[in-house]
C-alpha cells in the first residue's frame, strides 16, 4: 500500500488526555518521551518529535471532529 505508514506501539505506554476547556486531545506514544520539536500539519494536528522520532500527536478542535463524524484517518 503506497502512502501507508505502519507503526508498532506498546499500548500499555499509550497515554490519551483530553482537555475539554481547550478542546484538545493529547496522544502520547510513550509516558517518558518529551517532545523537543513539533510541526503543525494542515489538518490542525500537531506532530510532536524527539530526536526525529514521533512521540505524540496533539489534535486541535477535537470535539468538532467527533461531532462531524470524522474518521480516525482524518486525524
């Protein structure tokens, strides 16, 4: 499949935090990996990196995505 990135994750280390006041979902792939860099993608998702490795995602306007029925693929 072209354009598909496969990733292995340790689900026990996956951390999800929703901030209702800011309407932001924080997804961290490791509890001890702090980001040193980030990039805002076109779809209002911040990709967080440490030493060139993705350590998490920040999904802006999360409740709007859920209400509109957006699929996880659009995140």
